[in-house]
């Protein structure tokens, strides 16, 4: 497993838990608003398994969970083995994914290797390839959505909202396409020097616009959050 970064402690990455976050390198998308561009573009790893083991041995008692994020973790064939190894510390495990590998996602859930999954939804289906800046199998995206909604484990869908890429109508369409989902988060775009397309290219919606969207999306989704 190629691990390119580690956030020792987080209060926001795993809902209601203090977690530690390991970031995999490499991604099959090139979303222009991505704030982990260094992980996306650089596929070489720099975190040894011995470091991970030593950290978890020492800090497990202070943690409520482990998060594996990216990049895109499911592009790595050894992800199941890596998660099984992390599971030996006995902590709940959360996976962040873009949903492009439903076969692996089903395997991970079936083997009990993940307790919570956050799937990024980039756009309404008709605009997926445009926003992800990649060739996307819409069937894979839909299959991953269905897997999570039927899984029985904790999950959420989430969308980074940059007004230059997604209109309000686009976001409403996403809500319709995931009708019946338990949890959906609207993530405000936050500009910084790590953004893949560069600084100053994108902006988020105003708070009042997001609040209205939150109310409208509640017609389709059980819980809608703004982050």
C-alpha cells in the first residue's frame, strides 16, 4: 500500500469520533478543485508500515477510529490486506472513496473491513466526466451508491460545491439521483495553494444559498449537512 501522508488526529474526518487519517497516493480522477493535489499527482510512497504500527501501538488508546483516505484508496489492489491489517488494532475503520470500484467496495463491506464509508459524488450523472476531468463509468458510480444504501453500515455521500463547476440545479439533481440516502454533506469549497487547478479559480456558494439547498434536499435525503 502506497501511503503518502498521515494526519495524526482529527475531530472531523470520522463522524462523532477522534480519528487518525492515512492518505493513499494516486487517483483516477483529476477534479480541478481537489485540495490533495500532491497526493493525486505523486504516486510514490513515503510512509513505512513500521511507522504506522509504532504510531497505532502508542496512540490507539487516544483514538476512536481510523480513516483511510486519498487520493483514491480503491485503485490499490492491496487495499483489502491493508485494511485487514489496520483492523487488528480493534478500532472502527472509515474509508473515503470516489465510488469507481464497486467490486472492491462490495468485497470490503462483505468481509467486514470497513465500518463507515464516505463516497464523494462529484456531479449529477450527466456532468460526471466533466467535473472529474476523467473518463467515468456511470454504471460503476450508480452501483457503488446502491451498494452503500443497501449495506447496513454507516455511510454518507458528499459533494464539494464550487459554483464555477456545479449550478444550484446540478446540486438539486444530485439529491434526486440519491433519493432515499441516509446522509449527504454539502462541502463548501475552500481555496488554498494545494488546489489542483491553482488558487483563485473557484468559489463556494453563499451561506444563505446553501441553507436553502439543505432544506430542498431534505425532501430526498434523511440528513443533509453543510460543512
